[in-house]
């Protein structure tokens, strides 16, 4: 089993190297996007699991009063960890898109705007009430996140098999 996993990982890495050759120095940012994106997805899944555990435990007969606050705080901390990982993911996407032009430049600038808004919203991660500029930036950053994902999906669906300019 170990040999099978090892050979699969080796094949994946070998398959990525020719594709990354045309990236040049921005290959680091593509790797940042991949790594941070995996962290975002993992943290979202963990947060969803904690939220489900919190709901199921709280709806039970007689929940332990010490466990509910612990689950709540743990869920908040995992949720707060999503923002820096998302910021890193969009930073990697913005730089990789703008330097390689593998996708339209407007997608790179949209990712850069998302980075700026998420950076501003980092100020409110551990506050109990997010108001003012920080709240607007947090909500706008989340909306731009959704718009970027939808726009990128549309671009990738409409441009199948197109090679980048340097290939």
C-alpha cells in the first residue's frame, strides 16, 4: 500500500513539473495558491464538522455546560484561521495570474482586491462585534471571494485546452 501511495505521489509531482516550467519565478505563487487553498478547504471542513457537533450536542437531552463553550470557542478559532489562509490563497492567485497571464488579467486584479479587503478585515477577527470599515471590508471581501470563484469557474469552462502565451 505504501509503495502504491508513493508511486502515485511521484507521478503527480512528475506530471506537475512540465506544467510549472513555463511559470518561471511565479511558480512559487502557484504553489502558495495550491497549499493555502488546501488549508482553506480543510479548515472549512473542520469548522463545518465542529458546527455540526455543536448543534447535535446542544440539541441533546442534557448537554454538559462545560462542553458547549469549549466547542463554541474551538469553532470560532478554526473559523478565524480561515481568513489568513484565504488571504494567502488569493495573494498567490493574484500574483500568479498577473505574472503568467494564464488567465485574464481582470481575474488577477479581482483577486488582488480580495486580498486588500481581507487584509483590512483581519483587524476584526477576534472582536466580538465587527462594525464600521472592518465590517464592510469583511463582507465585501467575502462577496468578492464568491464572485472570483464564479468568474474563474466560468473562464475555465469557456476556455478549455487553451495554452498560455509562453508554452
